[in-house]
C-alpha cells in the first residue's frame, strides 16, 4: 500500500550532525527533569520510596490500535492519525500527572476529576471518529471499542496489566484517582510538598529506578520467560544465513517519527530512533522515497530500513534534542549511545525452506507500550557479552568489567502470504512456534535477527539509588522500562538481492 508523500526536513537529524557539546543538565524545557529533580531534593531521597510506592506513577490506557484488525485500506491513514492523536493525549495527561503533585496532595479526587476523567472524554471522541472512518470506508467498526476509552492510574510497583483494563476492569477508570493506597489518602498526602510519583534516583527523569537493573550473574542461564522472539533457525531445515553490513548510524540519522505505526505524523513515536540502512527515514517517506533513497548498507541492493529506540546514559549531558519533543521535552534525557556493533542477520527455519519477503514488508517486533499493555507482544532480550546464554526480559543488565551490554531482537518470521502491513501492524506476521513451525497456514520467510552491542559504564547502585543509569527511550508514561524495548524493519531489498538471500539460506550457505 502506498504511503504519504509529503516531505519535511527532519530537525533532529539536522541538529545531530552539528551537536557535539555535552553540557550540564540545566533548565531549558525539561519539565520532566525539573520536576523530578526538585522533588528528589525536597523529599530526601530513597527513604521516600516505600511510602510513594502506592501513589499514581503513570497512566495506563488500553491500546486501541492493537484491537483494530479490520480497517479498510483507504481508512488506514486516517485511523493511524487518530491513534497518534490518542498517544499525544496520553503524553499530555502524563505531563499533567507529574506536574500537579501539590494539587494531588490536597485533593485525593484530583487525578480522577482533572486528569483521567477529561482524558476518557477526549479518547471517546477519537474512538467515535475511528469508528466513523472505518464505517465510511465500507468496514464494520466494533462498537466494543468504546470500552477502551477509560484509563486508570497505576502505582509504580503494580504488576503489568494484560492490555484489557479501562472501563471493564477498574470501575470505569474511577480507581485511577482514588485507589492510590486503599482510599486515595496516603498516596497524595504522604508526599508532603508535592513529592515525586516514584523515586527518580536523582537522575532527573521518570526512571529507570534501581529495581529496573539486575546483575547478569544473578540471571539463570536459558531462563528467558517470553515465548515471542524464539530463534527460527536450527540444525535442520534451511540452515544458511545472510548478513548485511549497514553500519551503526554513522550519519547521525535520528528522529522521533515512526513510519510504520504513525505514517504522516510528526513525532509519532514520542521517543528517538537510531536508523541504519535506508537514509530517507521519517514519517513522510513514501515507498517510492524509500526505493529511491541512499543506503548505508555495503550491499547497495539493500535499501531496507532498520531502526530501534536509542539508549541514553542519564549522566547530565544535554543532547541536541534536550528541548525537543521526543527528546528531553518528553523525558528522554541524557547522552545518546550508539551501538559499537549492529549485526543484522537473516536466518532460515528449522522446519524447511523459506520464501522471499515481499518488498516494503513492514514488521514491528516488541511493544513500546508493554509496561502497561502487558507481555502479549513484548520481545526483549538484554544480556552482556560473555554471558549471552543469560537473557533477561524486564531488567537492564549490570555487566562486569570488560563486558558490554547486548540487545537482541529475533523478528516474526511467519507471513500471511498476502499483506505487507495490517491495521494493527501485527496481524500479517506471526512468531514461529517452539518447533519452528508457522501457525495458521502462514509461510516461513527469512528471520531477521538484530544484535546490538553497547559500551556502557556499569551503573552503580547504592542505598537503593542508581547513579548514571542507562535506559531505552520510551513513551513518557512507560517510565523507561526495559520491557518496552522494540525494533522495526521495512524490507526494501531489490528482487535480485532478496532471491540471493533466500537461495543462501535454503542451500545452507553463509553469505553477505
């Protein structure tokens, strides 16, 4: 399907090329940093952590986009735009949550009456528009979408949800403002002078916290607890590989767009991505733009786009995007870390041969909202060099001296045989099952495996505080949780190269 052809110059990419200075984190537009830093100073550090644990830390909204499966092609652009507007609503509501702690302390109904209630009304208006656009295009909108309008407030220490809360499970969203610690009194009043919604460890951002890290030595080998993202290849079937060398974003292409999930929407991701491969990556890139672009890949037949959220070291550095949406203005602060290695490998399937990917196939693996959505689409693998039999999904690893942080993503490699995308950007793809087979008559295609290696100073944790932590960029309300890591791919290989990839894999060769 075609994509929006409007173009605009990417401001983050332009700034990145010129920006090299590392300045102390100051005022600027960092409303998140200023709020959390002042709260930390006023309230005395980690002794407040336990008492603030039940306070509303973030906003948990059902993911409307994941519930959309039957959207006519001609309505998808409009629907994607409405979903992006819904993301902006959550961002705005979260900003209000973290900057109104004094009001919340004086009024236990403040969160519900001033944040969650109005947010539900705004979301309902967009859901109504989505249903209208689907019906107008000849589809049949699900009237049950209305139940997804309500959001809840979520304490920092609450377990991940299943993505189905909202009106149905939490009393029409009422608990969001009231159930902070049983009756809403303790969560607001215990913070005294407008305290923080979670301990920020002095890093000037909404996470990560000490509990988000784990010593890699404490991770049991072969203990990864997600079924998503299994390696498709093995000692049988199609055993070859194809490696494409595309660098580590030496051209400094960064932006906070998401061409797959929010085409045509500026800052649709609300966090910054690294890009390798295709050099024309923003929300306004059409398929034609991608096909005609330059590529950083050594094999010029590979104009695919490979992108992932950046990692940052929260060391006080004021990056080029410190005052920009998607960057510091939305809580993504600190020094951007490029990978030392970015290994992009396509592998086969242990059950048999693979077929060629269609050009412009889009795949999202992992879930940028999995902290509140739950693990249904999560696909995270964090580890350390020398310890890669130990993979952790919901913690950042603390690596020993001489070891580097590793992020690994094994993409969905079962394709429905028809579509390059789907309404929720997931239904046209599936993960392999444990035996390597594809479900529901899907076809096996080459599996993209991305391995990113980073040289990061190991954070120090003392007295429940983490100093100079690293974290993945995230939507503000996701609190930089490691489970939100994700990866994106659009296939823009030419036909000859894709046929070569398939031939290498099916014949058991290792090619590049």
